[in-house]
C-alpha cells in the first residue's frame, strides 16, 4: 500500500503545483453615505453633505507571501485613502501612491491575508485598470479560487443549488421517459389488438384451435414462432397483407397463429 502511495505521490505533487495561487481582488464602487450633522458643523463653510466611497479588496489566500502588489487606476479621488489589513488590526499597511503613474503599490500581503483600500469621492471617470501581483496579471481561475475562499458558504450554496438543479433535470428525464414508455406500450397494445381483431373477424372457425398473436420480426423468438405457425404460407401472407416471404420478414410486426396450450 505504501509503495502505491509513493508511486502516485509525484503525480499529485505536480498536480498541486499546477493549481494557480488563490489570489484576487474585488471592487465595491459608488457607495454613498451622508455626513452626520455634527461633522458638517465642524467643517463649516463646506458644501460636502455626503461621501462616495470605493472599496478595493485584495486577497492573498495562497501559502506564500505576495510582494509588490500594483493597483493601476485611471481618474482621481479626494481626501486621503484608508488602507488597512483584514486580520492584522492596528497594523498599518505599507504602501505608496505614485500620482504621476496612477499607481498604488502595496509592499506585501501575507498568506491568508487581505488588504482593504478605501477611496473617497472618486471621480466619474475613476476605474481600476488592473491589479498585478509580482508584475503578473490575475487570471480568471485565480479569481474563482479566491472567491471560493472568500465566500465558502456561498460556494457551498452554489454547489447545493447545482446538485438540486441536476437532480431535478434527472427526475424530469426519468419521469418523461416513464410516461413515454407507458404511452408507447399502450399504443403498441392497442395496435396489436386492432391487428388481431381485424384478422379474427375475417377468418373461419377452423382457426379456433390456434392463438393469434403479434410478433416482432427483429426479436430472436420470431423464427421459432414462425416455424410453429399453424397458418399456411398463403394465409400468413394474406393476413399480413404482403405478397412474399421477404416482404413478410421485412415488416416490423407480423401476425401469426400458434397452437393453444392444452390444459391437462
């Protein structure tokens, strides 16, 4: 058992290496909130009655520390930004803002840590162009893995919803298949009975000793039934409305008359 595990260990180790880091970001823009009256009185001669905030959340759920995180933006904002860690309360995040290049550079984000960037009264043309980790772009797969770590309960809910939808589809398919099967069998029975009644109304009483039944020519039991048929070849062709044996066996369903079982 140990040898089997060791044999597959390099494969799983390489697979783990191929999985991208869970790093990503999320932007919450245009959040308006009013300024309390006491603050408005404190900052007299100001026409500011509300603030608009933009929150940029940058997450590092990988096992490695990420350095030199570059936030590239367009536009501008008012007032000084607030930049802090999600878990390290009371610890200031090290960063610098390069106005001429329109960049915010975060020095480092530790494993399983996030950085919050609050910007106030951003301009109408403000937009985050991209966020780079170690000068590398964040891929959609990285964003997806980060979202799973960021909102684990929401991810579980999505999985449960998907499973329920899948089960509903399977149930509908099974139900539809069952209804179709019952409907098809009912039509087949009605069709067979009509074929038997049509022949039974046209034959003489000398055929009372045999049992008229419809047989499917594609089934292996047809040849045995055909060999035991009590009708002559002429009668068999006549009742099945064909001119020769080849046409008879080419049909999907054929009416034959087999000897009744005698009760002992």
